[in-house]
C-alpha cells in the first residue's frame, strides 16, 4: 500500500536524473556514477561530489551489442545502452568495480567511447584470503582517492572522510531497521517497499535519503505485526531487475523476509569502522561484506552465509534471481542449490 514515504521514494527514483541536475546546479559540484555495491561512495562524497548509482531500468537494447557481446549480462549491456543513448550525460564520470570479466570489459569499453569526462576502474581483490590482499586493496583505494582528487579538484582529508563515513553509516543503519521489520514484523512493510527504500537511497543525496528513512522508520515503528501464513523465502542473487519482479513474487503467495542480493541488502549490511583510520576502515569494510560470486573468501562454501541466514530467519526456501549470462552466479548456483537442498531449505 502506498504511503507518504514510499510515494516520495518512488518519485525520487523516477526523478533522479533531474534531481542530480538540480543538485549540481545548486551546489556547483559534480556527480560521479558508480556500479554495483563495491565502490566506496564515502570517498566520492568526501571529495565534494555526489555519488549516484547507475541502475538500469527497463530498456530496449538497440546500441549495446555494438560494444558488448550478446552473451554479456543485461546489467552491463544496459549501462552501455544508457551511455550510448545519452542517458548518462548528467554524470561527470563513473567508477566501475572490477569484480568479473564482464565488468573489466565494461570499464575498457566505456573508456574507449570517451563519452564521459572521467572513467575509473576499482580493482577489487579476487582472493581476499591472501595475506597481501588487504594491503593491496588499501593501495588501490589510495589510487582511487588521488584519481578522484585530480578530476574533482579536491583531495579528501581524513576528517572529511570521517564525516562522510558517519553519514553513510547512519543511512545504512536506518535501512537495516527496515530490513529487521521485514523479517520480524509481518504486515508492517513489504519486500517491494523495503527494496524501494534501498534503491532510492542509492540514487539520491544521502542527506535527503536520511530524512526519508527517518520518516519511514517513524511511520512503521508503531504498526503492530500481523499473522502471515505465506511461505517465508529469502532472495539471493545479484540484481532485483526488473523491480516489479519483487511485487510479483509477493503477490504469487510468497512472503519475502530477507534478501542477500548484490544490489539489495549487501549494500547496507556492513558499516565502516568509525574508530579506525578512514582509509584503512574503508578497505576493511570490503573484506567484511557479504561474499560476492566471483571472489574467493574465507567462508567454507558459497552457500554457507545463505544457509546461516535461512536458519536465523526460519525461512522455508530461497528464490534465486540470477541474470542470464551472469557467469559467476551461474557457476555457483548448482553447488549452492545442492547444499540448500541437503539442509532442507529449498
């Protein structure tokens, strides 16, 4: 059911391009786009720019196949489509995390087209179990910091980073309150509305997002929980696209109680340690985030986090949202399915 805060968040999503343009005009600053959830937005924010997620909607792909093969995932091809058709012209640059072969290609293609004033690749460690991984990534973040400073004209110091980290931690904390209600207070918030809140937070200035989240938390906190006999499921995968699929799943008779999506709860589950040196803390956050397909981590199996969360929430099953041609997920899925089946979860 539409409420005041969901209406405003939905409008913020529909209006996000014009919203970014208005912000730039009012502040005389730049906007830097980012992909997926492995780009430290705090660094962009501390450097004085607006970090804005690039979240493709429902697009007809007419240009992308000239630059990426048809077997590249639709997320990457949609980014190319948006760039080639001028839909990213409101941005002053983009940061692309290298987390799979397709994102590495995407970075090179975007640079080759020269349609954005600034393009940077953030090289995520592929094996975070190695002793030198954290040191390497700390140096990579410093490289990104210098690159952003050269483009934006401002090098973010430690205090500016701390202020940005505190703001982003507050926003993530408020989104986690909504996530908790989704699992523990049936009838107060739907998964569609929760993921609407996550998505809108990725697109708008965090200062404005924080106010909308305060409104959401306040309006939901007093609502009583109600009985909901529908099967309890967790979403797993990469991207909840198209967004309407969440509402479709709920209307089909499932109660979505949580998600471990890359462009979902992975975005909010891990804060940056505010007590540590900011750049060290930003590097460490990456190593504590929810495991991502394509990156070797310290968990015994790919399915271990999903099994643990399913048991914590007493989930009846898991629904995988896997994009066609997302090779890391397509490789991981059979083994994950088998382990979940052995646990009686799926």
